[in-house]
C-alpha cells in the first residue's frame, strides 16, 4: 500500500533510531545502578543541575557542537555519552543490513540496546542488573515462540547450556581458590545470550569472549607493571588479593554481538567442519 524509502535512507533512519535509544541508554546506565527513575526527572547537567534543553540533547552531534561542555555552566562532560550513542546507532544500522525487516531485526534491536547498557553498567559498577539479564532470558524464550526463524528448544537449551557452563566454572574456581572469581551476573548474561541466539552460539561466545578478555587482561597487566616500575607502590599487608578486576560481561556481550551481526552460525559450522565434527 505504500513504498518504503530507498535502502540508504532507511539505513540513516535506523542509525538515528539507534542513536536516540543510545541517548536514553546513557540515562539508564547512570541512573539504574543508583536506584533512580530512568523517566523522571528529565536530563540535567550534573554540575549546575539545570535541565538540558531538547536542542542541546541531540544524539552524538550535541557533544561536538557544545565541545563537551554544558551550555549553561560550561562544565565538561565525558565524550563517552556521544560514544554510546554512536555505538548504538552503528550497531542498529549493522543489524538492519544483516536482517532487513523481519522478526530477527526486532529481536536484534532489543538485544543490542540491552547489551550496550549492561556492558557499560558492568564497566562502571561491576554488576549486571537482573532487570536486564533475567527479563532478557524470558523475552528471549518468548521471542523464540513468536519468531518463525527460531526454535524454542534451541533457546531453552541455550539457557541451560550457557548458564550451566559458567556456573560450573565459577563453582570449580571457588572450590580451588576459596573465593569467587565470576559473578552470578555473568552466568545469567550467558544464559540470556543462549535464550536469544540458541545453544549453538554458546561455544563461539565463550571462545571469543575469552580471547578478547585475555588480550585486554594481558595488556592491562603490562601497563600496570610498567607504571609500577616507574612509580613503585607502597608495600601492602601481604594479603593475597587481586590488584585489579576486569568485568567479563562486556566481553561476553561483544562476542554475542559478533555472533549476531557477523553470521556466527556459519563461523560455527566452518569451525566444526574444520575439525571433522
């Protein structure tokens, strides 16, 4: 009954949708861990508390037009706000290129937005909110019932395999080291990934997340050692405690997005075929 705009214009529309949701995501990232409402009050400057006018709250562009400063008090604010908006917009555009208009696209939008928000909350507070992980599992299973391209049993097995695998690793680590090495949020996150992407995604996500995590972990250790050599830290009390902790959630989320947007099933089939499986 009506014609859709050309593909290039749709790509822009989808990017703008993602950027706008990324702007809202910034609000969720900041307020949710503090127990504040993500709806009211409206966005305000963290320094002068003046409400931000709508024309000063344009995703991505506003930060550059205002040069990262409040229009009222000129206090600076992080470029990360613009980066979250840009990242969400680009991921939405990539999802549209990957799936076109379909059930898969709708699920991808929800999944992408939620993973971006959870990743930055985990980076800031070392937590993965149950409001996202547990509800994500339910939505993922429900989506498998509605989406003709997915199978419910694949999602159910994904929840069991994803959550069960990380729970087993965390339990074994606790038995050996007598302390927690992986939070329950990571377990629920991988179960959520399995609910949305199916059990077939779990080996890929674990492997890629582990590679990413190892690279970042080694780089972090090298940087800290170099800084420590330049400026030795005072001796501690001798307790065996880690000098730093890296949240694993963002690596799981990154691996899940790679699987979702880079045709993960074909990579999995190639890998299994390479080993004659």
